[in-house]
């Protein structure tokens, strides 16, 4: 395992206005000092600072959901890595499947964003994962290798700067998950692929599982070898279910 503590991260996606986000962050922060795991919440950019302030003084960290690869400039609607950092984030999710598949974000773009995130002092949570068609065609491990090779910068990747989230696209928001064996195979493959690329450093990189993680399946998923935490969507929007998943990390 990469770290002694699991990382339980909530991806709020495009949910939460300020009042609800602040209340959720406060509720998590109030209960959130859990010895067996680190907690991270990733609100939308509009409330990043408000949520960071609400969680301030607690052990709950805050992350963005994306950043642009450029330092600044004429990129209407985008936010830079430094802006995400300036708003109080320590992490940023990059290459989520909803951006890769919904918005055509390529491995090369994700890689450029990871470089920018590292330069701004953010830990990049780089998401990878196969579609259902790719799994059915027996291509899962090749897809993961390809996304790792294309999405990770050549330098500066280590346990402090980078986390990998394995999120099978077909498991996101569907209530379906891979079997525990399938998760073990995928995570073992990711770890081995990283080891070929960067040697011993690979052991320090946290590998999160994401895709329909809930209080009822979290303990089993989080006990799979090489699963160092979870990236949770729907179940992270409620303090009780998010904290129940965190409790299952023990
Ligand atoms: P769900 O937990 O809603 O399936 O979403 C997972 C996800 O996409 C986290 O980034």
C-alpha cells in the first residue's frame, strides 16, 4: 500500500450552491478526524474558497475538479492551477471521464494540466479508466497502460505530487462495480506499470478506486490490495454516507 492512511475523496461534480456546500463541508469537518484515513472534498470552482474556509482548521483537505494547463491568459471560463491553489485547494482532479469522454479531453491535455498542477503546488489526482466496450473487448489493461503513459508527466511524479484514480467509466453513477478480483487486477496492473516507469517511487503513489462506491461496498473495495482510497461521487454529497465510507477505510 502506498500510504499508511487511505485517502477518501469526494467529487461533488456540478452540485452544491454555497450554503449547501458550506454546510456539507462543516458536517464532514465536525466528524472528520478519522485516524485511518485522510479526507478530501472537491467542490465546484465557484465555492472552492468558501468550502476551504468552512473546512479550515480541520483535517479535511479541499481540491478542485479541473484546471487549465496555461498559467493565465485568454481562456474564457477556465481556471488556472494557481487559481485553484489560491482558492485554498491542495489537490485537483484531472482527466475525469466526464471530461475525457464528455468534452474530448486527451491524454496529452491531461498531462499538460498535471504539469501545471505540479508547478502550482497542487497534488494531481489523475483519473483513468476503461469504457464498457473496451472492457468487453478485453482491452482494459491496455487502456489503463496507455492512459498512464500519456497522462503522466515525464518528471515530478511521486507520492506527494500525484494520485491515480481508477474509475471504470461504466461504473460511474450506475450502481455497478467491477468484482473485487477485477479491481485487484486493475490496481495491480497500474502499480506494476508505474513501477516500470519510475521504479520504487511507484510504491508511494496512492491509487484510488472510483465508481459507485457506497457505504455498503466500501469496506470490501477498500480492502483490495493496492487500493489506497476511494474517489466518491454520489455518496459524497451526503455527510453521513461519505463519513460511513471513511469509517469503512479502517
Ligand atoms: P459515483 O460514485 O457517483 O459513481 O461517481 C464516481 C466518480 O465519478 C468520482 O469521480
